[in-house]
C-alpha cells in the first residue's frame, strides 16, 4: 500500500468483526511499530497484545465505566451544545463520535485484539505515540482497523493490574488500541484544512496558499 | 512509496543539505499530517513552518543552549557510562547519538525548514504525535529527512515567544522537527526486537515467536 493512502485513510475504525487477527499479521504490526524513533533511541516501551476473550471480557466493563464518565464529565459541554443545536455541523460530528464510541462500548467483547502501549521516562508522549501510530498504519496496510483511546487512564492502575504490569517498574499506560477487521469502509476523514492550522514563519500568518481539497485521493 | 518502506526507514536524519524544501512538498507534508486522528477529532493543533533563515538563526543559539543542558544534566549518566566503557554496544550507540545531535547543533543555521507542533487540551501527547509522525512519514516519501526533538521546552516560552505564539491561548509546544534533504542514506534503524518488548495476554509472557530479523527489507 502507498504511504499516502495509509496516511489519508487510517481513520478511527471502531466497528469491527470478531474474526481473529492472525499472528503473522500481529507480528508485522509490532515489527513496524518498534522501528519508530524514541528520545535518545531509548525504546522505553512495551506493547501488550490481548486476544484472550476472557481478558477482553474483564476489560469491557471497565471501558464502559470510563466511557460513561467521559460523556458525563469531559464531553458534557459538547454534548449539551449538540443537543441544543442538533443541525450544526459540530453537533452532527459530536453525535457521530458518540454513536461510534457507544458502539465500541456496547460491543467491546467482540474485539478480537487489543493493543496496549506503555512507556516510561517520557513526559511528552513523543517517544511512544509515533510507535503506536506506526502500528495503526501497518494495521491499515494489513486491512486491520483500529482506534486509539487513553480513556482507561481514568481508572488509574485497574487495567495495568489486570494485565499484570509490575507496580515497581514505572511503566505508564499510554493508550489502548482495539483492532479488528472493519465492518465499514475506509475513507478520508474530514478535517479542518492545513491552511487554517498551519503558519509560515509567524503565528497567524497563514500558509501562502489554500488547500481546500485533500492532496491525495483514491484514483 | 510503500507504507512499510516508510515505516522501516524513517529514522532520525539530522545531517541535511541547506537546499530549500519547495512549497508544494511542504503542503503535501502538512496535508498528510492533518489527516491524523486526535481525541474526539478535536484537531487542537497548530503547525508552524519556519523557512526564514533569519528566524532559524535566532533559534539556533537557543537550541545549542538546550543541547548543552541535555548533555550536562539529562544524559550525564549515560555519557559517563559510555566514557568508562567505550567499546560496549550501548556506549557506541550513545556516542553516535551525541555526534549526530552535536552536528545538528553546530550546523543548525543550515536547516532549510523547521516544523513546530503545538497542541492544547491534551495531556498525553496522543492527539499531536500521530500528526507529527505522519508529517515525518510524508516527508520521507518526499525524500525529505527529519528528526523530532522536544529539547527546546527546556527554555520555557522563549521559542514560542519568538514565533509569536499568543500567551493567552493555552498552546503548548509539543516538539520541533527540523527537515531537509539528507546528506546520508536511508536505512532500517537497529532496534530491540519485538519479542523482547511485546507480550501476549500477560506481562512478561513473551510473544510466542522470535522476530530476529526485520520483517520488511529493501528488495
């Protein structure tokens, strides 16, 4: 797969089939992930792959509790704004995200594979998220959908304890990435264009050009 | 370019030529970056591209001061260990990194392009580093080398102030990514293999297989 196709079409894919992800695919995903850079090439990362349905089922209720808290606390304002003005573009986007995440919560036991990423000694995330995103891009190339969430951090050490993470080694859970073969279609996600979020030499300067259509498209 | 070639060969490339990166290449890099996911699709990011040599020259001494502090404080122990046992594999790796970073510091004014990434409202880095890494992968596809550093954060708001970042909008500088056409060759970086840093269902379990050679190689 072309690099640009992967970069443009790897969107959050939460609706997946329960079909297992074969171990050779898992190995290609992980081997790609560990090629990513990390500060001082320290590679202070660990990746926990969970494909045991019993363990997925133990994590499911914790995930659902976190999602409940997400809507009730962190996204409360955006959800109220969406309810007040349901026809606004932002409202529709918020409700689409909620529907997709609620699907993930309700069907969590169907995920055939969860990837957890841990790091230590890095306060910025700059030494773990390139590797996580590489895993998601490699998964895309393998036809495997994924999505990234840090929501389980709400529950502190509960999930790390379930996974057997040693308490005295300073590992910090960076995120969980559920994976599986998608039910839906790949596509280019809608985003605010680059010229609205990128500047040249001076904050607020614009970019000297407008990029109103994606510069890559399926041909 | 194949996605796997990009994932395997995008290593930190600090030795670059002063040749400018054309604006159409910069636009493709940015348009790929903004396709990345962010929490709640919030896209709370800004990308500042700096190609003005006068501004690069203002940043250069600040970067050099940060690198001096990096060696004197954060990497002090690793450098002392390397000096004490120069033939050890870890020592050689540390000295190679120091040489590469010192080159960047000494020749900073030669960088034709710096990308700064800013985010807000995300404490994990999970909503900015996928976009930054997408920019680096797109750059790789364009033949442009890059490296990621968060070292300028040592100097607090000095660089954001230089770039004109408004103080009252909560933007946090995530990293700087110097870019340019490489002097050296692309290659697969050496890493601890996946089976040493990834587990299946239980921490410390191993992966059920050894992956001693990269699963992708230039053919």
